[in-house]
């Protein structure tokens, strides 16, 4: 076949694909986040306590989303997002919708969606974390023992328009089920309000789980803030969990502070989180420290190094490697896990 005939054959083969693309606005996007980690989960005596070195895929994902103009300012929206694993840890089931995936409508009234989505409580927590999906992720403190930072199925959610830098969101989960962190919930409600204007960010969230047959419904408040001036960024978070695990009076407070300083392509950062003891249960507190540096290789690619350590009380078992980080050897109660990680993130 000569070159002209080959070119015509290729063009003909591409016509159906091009026609399909023209039928709607479809975007392919994602994130590849890989690291090599040296982690010590501090397991109990008598078990394998050798420091482990692994390759980890950390919330890497690929997604497809699109819109269709329905007229009068109304659009149909959809998204299908799937986590992918390229290390020997952090794998997930082969399902095309294991991350935020939904269908809905958007317009002047705001946005309404049905499907799988992060709760508003989780969204507020992500606003104040400087080590998201790395070791030292704040979810090691704020999601352990409380309601948890969930991405449940069966979500009905509304997101308001942004007016003067302020917007809100309300989600109802019809059946949380096994997605809950510490209890078999049947329904949940979660809400947030966020202000983002110039250098200032302020956010608040509330979530309540209605657990059938217990008579005690876990609930959580979360406040977050951030302020940037020049090359400095400061963040803070406060959280109160009540009736954790459907145990009446099992309450805990967690707070955290973080700072980042940008020097050209390099950002030096650190954060500290402290979980108080659970009311009525001694020695159940912990603190987490994370230190790191990000280096911007391009607009979409970042290399980094991070160190994290959690100091547990004798009856606490918080990790330093959980959250969106794939490689997590786990932690035994009373031990102090620590680790070092070098990685790269690329968004497309």
C-alpha cells in the first residue's frame, strides 16, 4: 500500500472517533503519583519489624468527564473516575467508578449530582492539608477513630453558586454501609460552607451518621483556615468528634497547624497535628509531624521528599502513612511509626 492510500485508510478509520468526540464535550484527565518509601510501622515484638522499602502508587487516577448544553443556561454533567495502581501496594478492585463518579445538572441554580462523591466534611479537611496523598497526610489524625473522610456511594448532593467568594454544599447518603470508618451506618448527612477570597480561606463542615439499631449517632464538626502572604502560606484545622463508633460520650478533639514557604521552584513545608485522648479512655492520644520539600519541574509535574513520624500514647495506634498514600504497613498500638519518601506527581 502506498503512502497516500495508507493516509486515506487512517483518516477513514478516525472518522467515527471524531464524530463521537463532536457529539459532546469530553475531557480526559488524571494524576500519576508514584514514590519510593522507606517505612517503619513499628510492629509488635515477635513479628517482622524490619524497615520496608516499597514502590507506592498514591491516589493515582484517570478520569473522563463531559457536559452537554441543554439551553437556557442549563447543562447536563457527568464524570467517571477510576483509581489506578502501579506499585506493589495500594491496589484497588478493577472498577471504573471507585473514585468520584456521578451524573447531574448544573446551571444558575448551582449543581445537583447523584453518584459517588467525597463528603463535604472530607472536602474541608483537604483544604488545610499540605501533605495530601503523601506520608504525613493529615487524615492519619483526623480520620482515625472518628467518622472518617469518606467517598461513599449513594450520594445525593447540591453545590450552591459562588457569591462573593462564598459557596455551600449539602450531601445526603442514602446507605453508607461498609464505607463508614468505624460503624455500619445506614444514612448520613454532611454539609459545608467555604469562603475563598484573595489570600484568605475559611471553611466549616458538619457530618452526622444515623446508625440503625444503636440509639447513638456519631457526628463531627470541622473548621479550617488558610492565609497566604508573599511566599508564605499558613493553614490550620480544628475538629471535634462525638459519640465515635456509636459509643455515647466517646469524644475526641484534633487540631493541626501547617506552614509552607516558596523559594523559586522549591517549596519548604511542614505540619503538626495533635489528637487528644478519647473522653473516658486514658493514653489514647497522638501527635504527627511531617516535613518536606516540593520542587516544581513544570506546571504539571512536581518532585518531592517527605519525612513523617507519629508519636502514639500507650493505648493509641495512629499511623503516619495513611490517607491517600498507597504504601501503609500499619501500626501497632503504642508504637511510633516513621518514614521517608521520595516521589513525583504529574497531572494531565
